[in-house]
């Protein structure tokens, strides 16, 4: 298991996970406990995992990351940005620990050159992805 060092203690169970802001989600999360898992590799910005480059994109969680494949011009953005029904969206606020950092992370993602964007939710964006992220970020300022 690999994770950013800021999320590692939550995953291993050394620190309790932050509570969601939404009351209903908070109540449900107390019923859905994940078992701790050992983190074998603690990642940081610019680390490499195979040919993928770690891009630190906090906001959704303290240690959220994206993974850039410069060779194939693709980026796995996790929950930092979503493409849903033809529209760019940020992470859902009710599941985002720090909305300001999430917004800054979208700006950081927009500095990279990639054609394909794969997110944790929504559809893949298969062309001109970095341009579309840049345009979306401009609407957030």
C-alpha cells in the first residue's frame, strides 16, 4: 500500500480519520469503519511510482495525490477534479476537508500538460483535459 505521508496515519489507524462535515454522512461513517492497513510506501510530491509522478493535491484529504503519466499524457486526479455529464466539477464540498486547498490543487493540476484525465468519480475526459481544467480553474477565482 502506498499513500501520501499526511494520510498514512489515518490509513494505519494511528490517528482517527477526520469527521465529515455533513451530519448524515457523519452518522453513516460511524457505522462504516475501515480496518487499518499498513502503509508500505509513504509518498511525497514528485516521487515516482513506476513511470507515474506523484502530484500533491490536498483538499479532499490532507494527503490527497494525483498521478501524472507524462509518457502517455494522462493524469489520475482522484477526487480533486471530476468530469460529470460534460461539466468540470471540483470535489463535493461535503466530502472535502479543506475547500480552499482543494481549489488551489485544481490550479496546481492545471499547470501540467495532459490529454486524458481520469478521476475517482464521473467520466474519463479523453481530449484536451489540461486545457479544460485550466478553463474550469479560471471560473473558481
